[in-house]
């Protein structure tokens, strides 16, 4: 078994065929199929189903480890460059879209100022998709909504955010700064679809008190949900961060009394040792949240204060 075999196996899994993998690696298809066959002989298992071109159960196990090996190899190069010169290398950061709209620019500005040779790549997606990218090694860090139950991941709290209603100012809900869940149930709302993490948690909490929301429409994507409310289609129930970034205008944010807040976490794969660039980025994410989080409506910091070194008294 060698690194070339693992690299080729990853390419086949990622591109879905021997021919596509060969093109991505700038080699010929026979070379790809030969290396995969040799690897299968060494582990005594079929790794790629030749009919569907999808990994078998054994193939998935090998691929998962190969992805971590690839990440560790990239980290070696980044660490060496960072130790010899300055912090440099590529760091891939995942972030749920509602958070990205207010944290992305300040974070990228901080990284550019402190580590000009660092190359951050920011991926905007849903928590479930970002978790898959973390597991495959395609992300180094991710800002996700919690809880994260996967034992392979290590998470630390960033902040909690309130659930709010976003509506036009002339809607009856905007007559007050707060609304009870019971009063909210009297109005049609734009909601995320049933089966999504956010909607299921919301329905489960309200069901305890016998409350069922009325939906005017179901919309996948919290940012689109907020946009529809901002444009006057119907009020939307969203986490507070989804209401961030809209210009001042004829719209209102209404707080919901007694609802649980959504937890937002910074997560990484505990099985992979973070490189120096990843460690530096991790610190800047925490510092960015500390700096601008308190200025965001409905955001409540939960991360600990930065560690300080106690002063020593000269002898």
C-alpha cells in the first residue's frame, strides 16, 4: 500500500469513474484501474463496485482513513512553511449561511491583516452538509448550529441566538417588540420545511404546550426565508442571525417570549491534529465572535473570555 494508490482511490470516489479520475490526475485510465486493483489485492476486499462505481462498505472505510491521511500530509507542508517563515497555507472554513452574512467579512479582514500569506477558503452551507465535509477532510473548521452529537467531532460554544420573527412594520405582529408563542400561532408564517433540523426542533418545543404554527409557505433556506419576510410576503420565524444584514427600512424584528435559543458552535474533527494555520484561524474566529457578536441583535456570547497570562512581580 502506498500514497499513490490511496490518492487514486480518492480520485475515483470523488469523480465517480476511472476515466474521470484519470483526467483529474493527468494520467491514463489503465493506470488508475491497475492501482485500484493492486490496493484491493493488498487489503483483500473490493473497494469500488464496478457496476455502480460507488465505494463498497470496505471502500468507504479505506476512503475515510485516506482522506485523513491526505489532510495530515497537507498539514505537514503548511506547518513547515509556517515555522520557517510566517503563517501560510490554505485553511478551509465552513459556516452556516445565516452566520456567514455578518461574520465573514470581519473574519476575513482579521486574517488578511494578521496573516497576509494565509489563504482562507470559506464554504457556506447547511450544518448537515458541513459535517460531511469535516468528516471527509474537505474542511478544517466549521461554524455549525448545535448540538453536535458525533463523537469524532470536538466542538466549543461561540454564542446562542434567539428565535425572532421578521416582518414588515405594518403587520399586526410588529405592533409590539415581543410576542408570545400562543399569539404567534394566530398568524400565517413562512417556515422552514418539516424534516429540517430547525423546523423539527421548533415544532417539538411548541408541541409541549400544545401550540401548532400556521404556515403560509415552507421555504428551504433561512436566508431566503428572511428575504421573503423583508420583501413583505409574510412574517418569517428565523434565528436572530438570519435577520442580520438587511438595510434599515420598513421592517421589524419581533422577539418571541420563552423560546429556547439556538446554539452555535465551532467544530473540528478531533481525529486530525490541526496545523499551525488552522490553529491561527481558530483563534481569529473566536476573537471575531468576541468582538462583533455582542453587536448583533439577539446574539448572546457563550464562549469563554480569552486566556490572560498573570503578571509576575520582579524579584
